[in-house]
C-alpha cells in the first residue's frame, strides 16, 4: 500500500516532507544522522537516505559479527 504525502509550497519551490519517525528509524538503524537524500526519477520517484561510508562499513561489520 503506498503512503501518500502532500506537496507543499516552500518559498518559490515545492517540497515533500518526510515524517520524523521515518528519519529516526533509519538514523537509529545506521547509527548516523541523515543529512542528504538521493532522488531518482525514472517513471517512479525514489528517495533514499545517503549515509557516510564509515556508517555503511560499521553496519556491515556488525552484520558479519552476528553470523
């Protein structure tokens, strides 16, 4: 089921806001603050968080330790 968000006007631009709980969830999972997102438009609009490479390494190390 898709989650529908409204487009709002911010100054002379348009914006889509993300719920704080979504950011909190990913920040807790990765252990770092989300400061940037990647947006891909190819028939679908995809927004993904960008994490520093160190955080990704930390996550992979943690996954390997759990195995």
